[in-house]
C-alpha cells in the first residue's frame, strides 16, 4: 500500500470537496478532520468516507452551502434546509451538524 504524506492527502481531499462547491474553508476543515482520523487509526472515519460524501452531494442528500440559522442561545434550536452539510466550520457556536 502506498504511503501518502499528510499534507498531500489533505490537499487532495480539500480539492475534491472544493470541486463539489464546498466553500474553501469548510473543505479544508473537513479534509483536516478526515485525514486526522486516518492518522489516529480510525480509517473507517477517514478519507475512505470521501466517495460517500461526493455521492451524497451529487444526489442532493448533502448541501455543500446550506443556510444555517441559530435561533437562540440554547444548544437545541437550529434551522437548516432539508439537507445539511458534512460539518460546520469551527466557530464561536461550536455547532456541528450531521449528514441526513
């Protein structure tokens, strides 16, 4: 099995997501998390997921650019369209949304 440097794998993963219209910052964050999972030995949660996410985006099951509205200061009320993004960017809200 070939060994790919972490930086190269992150860049390739980032490029795949940006090619699917994921915002650059979000694509970089998702790429970092997926590659980090591989580096920590959680291969089933790493870059092996990329084809699934790409298929889901092509099928309209994952929205690469959702409009997310935080409706209050509690941890529960969040409005999104029918489809959600892979993950939110790290932000002051700390919100992370699952795929559908």
